[in-house]
């Protein structure tokens, strides 16, 4: 059985602080044996974790489309930022990836996917993130879960960790899998576990952005 955190970030995201080495150490310490690394508009962090980790790593990206964020899982290439939601989905699908909509109804996010765009691409969506640990209001996660249930979509969960201490806060306990389609089947058999993070975790993101403005750059 896997303990899968399906929405995480490394310091290749501009608002995250976790180095690949610290990321792997923390996952091992917390029993996380499957992780989707979904840095903002970047897959280098996922590839770095994949080289270091002894556990299963899904290469992903939280791509900023022109109407909000869309996650691609099982990627081989980076999806450019700023594309339309439809083109973002097409770029994910053409490389055999899965489309996941993260935190679709989080009213405190600056870049959730616009609801009109979500409904346009919904026939192409594979997964709805039903629990995001960084979502402030539980009711926003519950609304996402209802959308997934109404449309027969698989549901994921993730810490949305931007710091090591957040890793594993929300996970899916699920069977092992081999490839994207088996992953979807396993996800449907999974059980979402975890709890919401304190709203104070968003201070980590602000601190990371401040460090970047002051000239700090991650080393590879």
C-alpha cells in the first residue's frame, strides 16, 4: 500500500523552500512512499527528486494557464505557462499525462482555475483534487469532492507543501500501480487521509518569494 502525497513543491518553485535532499529525507522519515512533485511551471525539481529517491516519484507540473492553474502528472516535458486551459490540457495529454485540477474552489487562492474554464475542460479532466492541505476552508475542499463525485472523476489529495514540514499533511492511501492508467484505477480505490495545515504555512511562501527578490537562487 502506498502513502501518496500528490501535490508537492521543491525550491524550483519560486515560492517554495525545500531542497531535493531535504524533500527526500522528510518523505522517508514520514513514510511517504509515493510523491507527485508539481513545481510551478517547472519539472526540474521532479526530475531531481526522481534521481535521489528510493520511493515512487511522479513527474508533474502545476502549470499556470491563462485562466488559472492546472496540474499535469506523468510528464516528460515541461508545459509552458500562459497557454489557454485547452492548450495546456492538450500539451499534457499529448505526452501521455493525466490532467488534475488543483484546489478548484479555494476562494483565497490567487490563481485557481476559473470556474468557466474548469467547466469547458471538464470532459478532458482525469482527476479533481478533493483535499488540499493548504486550502483554508474545509468547505472548499468538500465542494471539490462533490464535483468529482457528480462527474465520476478520480479524487486526489496533497499537502501542496512549500516547506519540508508540510510534506505528508494530506495523502491518499492507495494500491501500487504501473503507469498512468493503473494510477487512475488505484486512485479510485484509495482513501484520502490527513488534515488541513495552519494558514500560517503561507508565510513560508512569502518568505521564499522575498529571498528570491533579495537575490537568493537555488543551486542544482
